[in-house]
């Protein structure tokens, strides 16, 4: 009986061992692992990497992405060019060794300039980086009351950054919305002059709309109708009066002749001769 029990137990153990070896043989080999530098938190573009921003995580050797770093110290001081999420490997294509902050996001031959906006002028705070906007200036004409004029000074401008900043007004610290735009040098001059002369408003565009519209300026007088041109007075032209008719010629005197019982009227002989004969020279 004991031999039978030990035999059955040995057979069961042998079967379990063989199944375990078969399972291990079917599992893929993980191979060796290597350290890869990943982000410890979400990093926005323009972030200068510090030691607390990175850590190492073991990756299978055959799963390491190209351009990954293995030493965290080699990333310190470099700047991110794109967004990097938590636990994402930091690659060389996502970093810049020159500049820092927003400057690396500015294209060549372009400039970045900022302006303060409020709820109304900043499209209720819905302007975010990557949006495209038009800039409308509202300027009061010097020396004229209620004679403001609007002008679209920039069109299809990319928003580089948007956020709040704190300004000190008197004894109070207030938060204002600031928007940074990418413009060319000429656009930077227009924006600086408009900021000095009046108030600016942002107009949000569809990102697929790149058409530069021909927009004319608009004034207060045009809006109220006071500046509408008045119709010119109509001139009444009188018809010319007709020339007076020449007076009728005087009647020719008549002479009555009585011949027996017959009465005739005829012109005097002198008048008949004057009609039939031309006047002589010297008469």
C-alpha cells in the first residue's frame, strides 16, 4: 500500500514538473534591460530641464526608442521643444541645447510680442497657443469728441502663448490676461504703435482660414449716421423765355378813286413806284 501511494505521488510531481517546464519554454525571453531617462511630470515646450524633471526606468533592450538617454545628467540644462508627458522617454529630437523659454519657438525672421487683453477684447479667454487671430485697433481721434475709428492692423497671426500674469496697480496686485503673438518686424511696429495710441481687440479665426480680407476702417460718425454725406441741393433751371415777336409792319395807306359809279382803293403812285424801283444812290 505504501509503495502504491509513493508511486502515485511521484508520478503526480513528475507531471507537474513537466508542465511547468513546458510553460517556461513557451514564455518569450525578456532578455536584458537598460535604463532610459523619462519625465517625472508633464513638461511644456520651452521648459529648461532640471534634476527633478527626470528619472530612469528600466526598458527591455530591444524596446528602447531611438534617441533615448540613459544618463539623466546629460539632459540637465537642455530645453524642451515640444510637450512631454509623465513617464514618456525624453528623446534628442524633443530637446534644444540653444536658447530657452519661448525663444526657441519663434521662427527665423519673425518676432514675438505680447499684449494685455480683458474678457471682452480677449475673446472671453478662449484664445490658446496655436490659435490664429486678427488684431483690431480702436483709436480716439485727437481733439474730437466721440470720434473713434477702428482699423484691422494685423490678420492671420499665430498665438505663441497665452496666460495670466500679475501686475501691481497702486497698492493692489491684479491678474491680467496676456497673449503673445508671432509677427514679422513690420507687424511688431504696428502693434507697438496701436498699443500706444488706443485699445486692441483680438478676433478669433478658423484655423483653416488664411485669407487676408480687405477691411476698411469704421468711425463713430459712420456708426451713428452723423457722417453720412448729405444730398446736394437740387438746382431749379428755368426754361429760357421766348424772344419777343417783332412788331407788325405799319399798314400801307390806301387812296380812294371814284370813276363814275365805280369806287376803287389803290396804293398811291409813289408807293407803287418805290416797291418796283430800287432806291437810287444818294437818295
